[in-house]
């Protein structure tokens, strides 16, 4: 998996939010790759990076915090592959289950049929978000942030801002999928509460927001995960 270097940014195809959407639409509609397959490839390659990472770091398990959209769908795929490798894995769905749809729902359904226990976040819990987060995180847990992807363009709203703040306060290692939740894809500026990751596994290509000098605080090291078709194919 290729590591992104900001110092050599001119060597990469770097995408805006709209270009990400255009690439996905092109891959699905023109190249006839089902969206669920693209999601499978994204999650499987991210899981491979995590498995390699776990070999060199002491973690007792993995907790994956998933949103309702495609970023959460990537998280469901990651969970399946980690579980298949006998990694203790907890999946926390931080949105109402009935909001999960499309390709993400396909992969959530697979987990359900595997009898994987999905923790459903209770936004009305009387405990604070920090206490709830700690329930799913042991002292050496690796956290995977699969809450929001590149589509986020407005302020992070409750309870997600509270969840993100609580994740950051754990001081545990966080790996973000595609982009740290809360970071604007185009500007690289936080949209309120934003995950502070030690590494980001970005999909297909780096995002233009990563060029903002302050974005590294949130992304950590960036690695580019393939999803089955290269972005260069769109521009041939």
C-alpha cells in the first residue's frame, strides 16, 4: 500500500469531494463495478493494512465506530475480515439502524447473518459519551474511525460531536477510514469536532484537503488503499 507524501504531492492524482463522487459514479455506471464490490475492496484492503499494523503493535482488540453511510459500510467490511482472522473486534453502530441503506446495508446484513453482535449506540443514554466509549475500548484497543467520509460538508452534529470528542479523549490509537471524521475533504479544515488519527487509510487517491498544512494534525500518516480500479483509468 502506497504512503502519501505531502512533499511530493505533485506526483499524485488528488481529488476534491466532487471528483470522488464522479469517480465512484464512473466506476459503477460506466465500468459496471457494483458499489458493493468497490466497498468490499476498500474495506478488505484497509483490513489488510490493519492486520499488518497489529503484528507490530500491542493491541488487545479492535473497536470500529461506524456511521450510517458508505464510510460505515467500509467499517462493516473491515470488521468481517478482522473477525475472519480471529481478531477480537467490536462493531459500534453510531446511527439508527434504519438509516443504513444501499451498499452499506448489504454489508451490515452480511454481519447480521454471520451472527456478529452489533452494538447500537444509544444517543439517549444517561451516561456521558466518554463513559459509553470506554465500555467498548480496553486499555490497548485499536480504534477504527468509520463515522464520516468525504461527503461530510456541514458541522458535525450531536451525538457525533460528543462521540468524536470522547474517542479523542481516550488517548488510544485511532485509524481513520478515507478521511478523519469531521475533516472537510476540500479545505482540510475541521467542521467542528474532528477525529485525531495516528494514520488515515484513504481510498483511491489523496484528497485535496490533505494539502492544508494543518490537516496532518488530524490525518497522521496517510496510506492509499486501492478499491479495484485506479483513478488514472478515468483520465485515459
